[in-house]
C-alpha cells in the first residue's frame, strides 16, 4: 500500500521495458475502486484516452512512459483503500493511424428524431 492524504497529488506511470525506441505507451483507461476485485463501485479517472475526472492531467508520451497525475480522493462510504486498475496500449510511435496517435476518443452523440 501507498499511504497518502486526501487531495494530495498522486503521480502514476506505466513504463515499457524494451530496447525498441519506436514503441510508445498510451494510457487508455484507468479506474479506481474501493474493492480489490473492482466490483460494483468504480470511478473512471481516464476512459478511451480521455480525462474523466477534473483533477486528472495526462502528460504527452515520453520515450517508453505513459504518465498522469490526479488528486487523491475517497469513496463516499469512507472505504479505507482505493485501488487503481489501468489499461495501457503499446504502439509503434511512427504509425499515424495507431490507437496512441488518435488520443482521446469521445463518443459521438446520436441525433434523435422528434
């Protein structure tokens, strides 16, 4: 466990250990939960490459690192722990059509008929 204070800024990083300089790390999603099995109660910090929480700041890809920061919080029922689970994507940094190059993908809203 990593002990922190409420509203403290936390920095998170995913690092790819590879000798290939053409690979890039992209943080696609990151979810928090007070339960280690990520049951019913979850909170999205990052989703589809987009910041979902107002305190999240993602940093541009740097070598083999994907980085972001956010402010520490607790769930309303005052659970003693918060667990993080993130999904990362590894891409060829020269591919302009890769998931990494597309970045944040927000869902398109559908038009409704009257």
